[in-house]
C-alpha cells in the first residue's frame, strides 16, 4: 500500500470512528423509560411529603423553581426571579406554558395558559389549614402572595427567608389548576391529576405502576416518549430488576450493593451530590461530657479516617464539620481541629484527673471513665461505633455500645438520657440551626448546648438572604461549635442511584427528579 493510500485509509478509519462517536452521543427521541420506585401513595402534590410520590409528581407538575445539579435553585415555571428587598420575592413566569389537555377538566385542544393566579391559588391552598398539607409549616413564613399581572407574582415573607427556594419549600410546591381541584374533588384529583409538567398521566395503578406520556407542548420537548414508574418496595429486588433489564433506573441502591454494581459495565452509578451527616454527639450537660477536656480527649482518641474507610470505602466522605459538600457553609479547613493523637488524648484525660486503676482502666475518684455510645439499629452505624468502642477500650476507657430502636433512641436523645450518641442527621441548609441553637434544646438540639455567640450568629444567618454573606456567618458559627467539641464529626454518607448505561443525561434526584429541565433532557440510547 502506497504512502498516500495508507494516509487516506487512516483518515477514513478516523472519520468513521469520529462519526460513530458523534452518532453514539447524539440524543434520540422515543422509547419508554422504566424507573423503579418504592411506593406511590397519592398524586395530589399538596397532600404528600413522600420523596417517592414527588419523583412521579415532578414529571406531572411544574414548580416555580427546581433543585439543580449543584443543589441550587434553577428556573422551572418561573424563568427568573429577583429580591427587591429582604422580604420580597418577584417571580416572572414563562409564557406559553399550558395545562395538560385531553382529560376530564381540559378537553383536547381546550387548555389554557398557566398564569400568576394559579401560583397564588396553589400556595394559598397549601397555607389553608383545611387542606392539611404537610408543607403548611414549611411555608408558614409567607405573609401574602400577590398577582402583579398574568405572568408576574410577588411573594412577601414575614421575615427575611433565605431558604424559601429550597426543595422542601417552594421547590417542592407544585402549581395546580383551581378548576381541576374543584371539579374532580380532592380524592379525584389525587387519582387523576392535571398538571403542566413535561409528562402527563396515562394511568395510575396503586401498588403496581404509574404510566406517563410526554407533553408535546412543554416548553422543552421531552426526548423520552413514555415514563413508567414501577412500584418495587424492596431496594434489592429493584436492583435485581435493573440487572435483568426490567427497569432502566433504580432510585435507591442499598450500600452493600454499590461495590458490586460498580464493576458492571452495563450500569452507571450516580452518587448524591450531598452526603448525609453522621457524627457522634455529646450531651454537654451530662458528666463527664460537661468537661471540654474530656470531650476533646475522646475526639483525639479514635482513628476516624481508618474507621470510615473500613466501613464505607468510597461510599462516604470524612466529615470535619456538620455542614456537608454542596451546602452553604461547608468548610474543609475544620480538619485542623480533629487530629488523631491517642497519646495527647491520654495526657488531656490525665489533666482532667483520670489515671489508670489496678485493672488498667482509667478512673477518677474511684469511678471508671465510662462511655456508652447509643445508636439506632442500622448496620453501618453499628459497625463504625463498634470500631470506635474498640479503640477507646484499648486506651483504658470503659466504652460500650448500646443498640436501640429508632423511637427509643430519639426519645433518649431528646429527653437528655444519653451522654454520647450517634447524632441526628440534619444535613441541609438549616441543619446548623436545628442541631445547635439553644431554642431547639430537647428537640433537635440533643446536645443541650447553649452558646450565646453561636445563637446570635445562627439567628443572623437564618435571615441573611445573600448566600455569600450567609456563608461567612455559617462558617463562623460552625467553627465555634466544633471548637467546643459538641460533636465528633464522622462522615457524610452518600446515597446512590443506579441506571442502565443506555440512559443518558440523567441527574439523580435531589427532592425533584429532573428528567427534563434547563440542565438536562433524559434520553435512551440503543
């Protein structure tokens, strides 16, 4: 073969490979996306707090905003919004968004546009106590909703509310048509909902499946023709269905299945952007944990890095504070506060008056340094606490593990009957306030911790709308809490979603399940 012919042949091969790559990456329309979901209770979006219900409802209904890839609000029905002042939010709606037609409320071709009156009606419906919506408390800071014109709506809050757009707030409030609720009644609307989202309901078979078809007139035409949510209550069975090709997506993967699935080239694993906080908490009013030296010594005594790696591998990230990755206030510089130093721990305990007794166990005034760590009956937590207990005992600390059912564990924490415990898992934007503000002592502040400076910072951060300013305040408050060693941060545990490798442009759920959004449009490869 001559040189020119060889070069030509190579170019043809390269072009073929390039063309194949382009074709493989080109989104295609059509197909039925099958998703395994644990349960679906009701299709009335204002009467459910279930994530699983809302994964379905996110397709049928629009919310003003959605939660995006980075955990921040992105436009949905509202194309944009602004804050003229700290109490006022103005939303500008997309024009040309219509309610689904071909149903008992809007016959084929006789729909109407979604307007600001619909937004006001939907929020007022949630705020009406007679609705008995689980979102009532989440929206209780809203003072009023005003319609400016057909496509502009103003929400006024009672006090500054930097978290108004969060998933469990406005990003979780579906916009519904008044005439559908009034014509179908609450029970009828819960079975045959009418929304404006990217997919419309075909049928809902309780305990079996929900079938949706694409809304051809949506502002961003869905690439998938149909979506079927198959109800599979058992996560392991859902993973088996994925492996067998019976579903394309399993929304909840058990931790013990993750490593096995990671080696299957037919499957993609998606890790949640935000891990759930897990840590040990002290009741700082219970002796000897009311002494900073004791708390600090216990934190220094355990090799948390090795414990987390041993139990979770890649499925968790070491925590140095309560605020996790992807949340305002995340501060990896807190790592400096948590050295592993068993010799230093023993020195601190000696300063606190603890010395080895005749049996080698540390004691003070004839009483052993006794540490009982309470945890709920959950395998991963039991394993990591067992490692910690073992390490403490090796240093002469009389440590033990107490496994409790969830109700008993929570009651003991809230009643002050625990000294050291696996803590509550508030990982979201308001977690710092929930866990450490003195107003929450005996509720979500199971540490019985009170620090006026921390309270002042948390109060200020809770009404600071500007995220950059709030981040500075949040970090300062978190550092003070960590310096007080109110907790021993352990890890952020990630959740996993698994999907067939042919599913493209998929984003794992973060409250919303975005199959079609400004950021993505899911499609099925061949």
